[in-house]
C-alpha cells in the first residue's frame, strides 16, 4: 500500500506524548511548531501518487505496490532505482530533511536481505525482522531510529554508586508477552512525524551492558513513551519569505524517554546480546543502504549550495571576477565529486549477501566521511560569498505593505543586477542556509547524524582490505635485502 500524505497525517493524531518544555502538544499536525514540516512530510508521501513519479518512487511485487526504498536489490539496476527514488525525495527538501521516510526503512530493507544475522543460539529473531520488514512496506511506515545512549550517561558505575537509576534505555523486566524497558535514547530526528521508532545501538556495548542491547520497534504513541522536543526552530519564522527553510524544513529532534514501555516479543530483534546489537547493522547491508540514502541526500544539498553560490555572486556582480569564478568552479567540482562517489557505489556494487547486490561499502563510507568533514568548509565558502549583503536587508518583508517604505526600498535597494525585492528574497534564503538557527542545527546534524567523526572513520577502517594494502608494501620490500658490502 502506498499511503497518501493525508493518511499519514491522520496517523500522527494517535495520542502520542510530545513535550515542548512543559507544554504537552495535542496534535503535531496543527501545532505551530510542527505543522509546516508535517506538511512537508505529507508532500513526500504524495509524490508517490503523482503519475509522473510513480515508477521512480515505487515498485510492484506480487500485485502489491511498495515504496522504492523497500526494494531489495538483486541487480545494479535495482540499486540505481533505489538511488533515483532517494534523489527525488531529497530534492523535495533540497537535502534538508535527513531522516526522511527512506532512511530507516532502507536500514530495515538492507537487514532483510540477511535475516540470519538476527539469529543466535539463544534467540531466533530473524523471523521477527522479516515480519517487521513486511509490516513496514505493507503499511508504508515512516520510522526513525534512536540508536545512541544519552550523552555523558555511558558510565553505569557513577549511577550505581549513587543509587540512581542508570538513564540509558534498558530492559527492566521480562513478562510472558514481552519485555518492559525504561530509560533514555538520544536523539530521534523526525520522531514526531513518524509512525514508529527503531531502538538499538550503533555504538559498541561493554559485555556487562546486556540489558541495553535491546533492539526493537515501538509505535510513537506507545504507553510510557514521551518525546522531549529541543527548542523548535520553526517558531522563529514569521513567514516563508523571511525564513524560507526554517518555515517548512525543521525536521525536529527529540530525546526519547521510556518509562516502563512494553515491547511485545514479535517486535524484538536483539536482546541480551551486546555483540549482535551492533553487528546487525554491519553484518547486513542495513547500514550501507541507510547511509547511501544519506550520501544522496547530501548531494541534493550540495546542489542547492552550488546554486546559492552562483546566484549570490551574480547578485553582486562578483561572478565576473576571475578569483570568484574560480571559487565557484571549485564548488562545482566538489558537487561533481560527490555525484561521482555516489554513482561509483553502483558501478562497483558488491555481490553481497548471497543473491543480492549492495552498494560498494568502502565508497559509501568514503562519501559519508567526505560529507561529514566537508560540510562546514563548504558552507563557509557560501558565507564568504554572501558578504554583508545578508544584513543589508530590512528586518521583514512587511515593508512591502507600507507604501512609503516600499517606494524607498524599491528605489534605493535595487542594484544593477537585481530589483530590491528579488535581492531580498535571495539573501533571506542564503542567510537561512548559512546563518540562522536552522542553519546552525543543520551544521550540527551534518557533523553528527552518523555518529561523531571518529565513528564514521572507524567504518572505513573496518571495511578496508588491509592484507591488500599491507601486501603492496610487503611486495616492494620483498624485492630487496641488505646489500652486499661495497
Ligand atoms: C541534529 C542531530 C540529530 C541527531 N539525530 C539522531 C537520530 O535520529 N538518531 C540517533 O540515534 N541519534 C541521533 N543523533 C545523535 C548522534 O548520533 C550523536 O550526537 C552522535 O553519535 C555523537 O554522539 P554524542 O553527541 O554523544 O557525542 P560524543 O560521543 O560525546 O562526542 C562529543 C565530542 O567528543 C569527541 N569524542 C568523544 N569520544 C571520543 C573518542 N573516544 N575518541 C575521539 N573523540 C571522541 C567526539 O568526536 C565529539 O567531537 C543526532 C544528533 C544531532 C546533533
């Protein structure tokens, strides 16, 4: 089934507990902090029903239509189709929605190509994973994940020595019909707009953290679950003209707090297994599928950045200056570099697991690292190109509703390149990208969405064929020895 945007929004009115400070939000689809972004999510659902995009965005299997991100790739063409769908979704928010509906669903789809990774001697959870995959694709589920413990709460000894509950989410009880868990996870982007949250662990756990190894799916309205919103950014936007990105692309981030949340056995994928709780991401294509989506999403953002660099330089006429052209040319090269890294993952696809194709993992992790470490510098180039023009503009576009101010504005703020209002519109957009609170949150997201940089690089270290690289050095050195004395 392919949900419509309207159906998805109706599903969000399910009694979920969302707090903004002490305020409990009644309806995330109408609350001023969320409603515009909720509509953006609805638009992502509706694009699948547009006849022009239907075949890019969905596929048919056994007479049923599913969103393209549920396609398990058996060929390079399948991988290509997945990539195209990610690109279409990412283009709709210019890459500003990180956890769009194709992110976590790609993790689960990748995992479903190797469900044996969920089976251990003690627990056979592979079937649960497959049933969850079926449930997700049949109901066109939008899930996010919470796979990191809260910051600075990773040391259980501190809490135990003070007789305090350890704040990290863990199983506190097992009942006949499932487990009960309490504690926190940080963070869950988009959770307020999601149907469900995948709970797990992307960081390694110590052997004694057995109860934290719980990996499961919970509905966003689960009893005992509350979502604690960070400061909503969208409330800073008075109107779309003055803050066009803040207005509709605050995808939100919440702290996930569970107070005795019940998880039925069939929604549990790992428990009491610290090694497997992390292994399920990398011993299946889950992490690779999901982060390929992140690569593609960043590509859309890179295209917006390149467009902004070009338009901002044109607005001041700086685009005619050779050194500025060189700067923009370098940005164009960077955009094409990322495009190449994305296409390369398909051209060098891996035959893995048996019967399936997966994006080239080393190239995917290289792109992930490139995006994480380059974002700030790339945005800084745009910031420099903007100069002080972003602050030259009046505080609000409402000056257009005052005849005298409007006349002055149009007379004095125009430039040889642009009419005053066009210039203001462009610089408002550029500022929302480089300098607003929305921009600050984007910067933090790009640094941390896949874990801190040392985690991102550890994936590249793990996947590299060290025998091969060490062998090159060994081969050279094998060709010579201590020379005869001269
Ligand atoms: C906007 C945003 C959205 C997010 N969305 C999600 C989400 O949807 N789901 C989810 O599960 N998580 C999400 N996260 C959480 C994110 O995964 C974590 O913030 C990230 O993994 C970093 O962990 P941390 O914040 O605990 O930082 P820490 O691990 O405490 O790191 C803080 C700093 O210390 C450095 N550091 C810490 N330990 C080491 C070490 N051993 N070696 C070297 N350097 C070290 C790090 O490099 C970093 O600079 C999100 C985070 C942000 C900022």
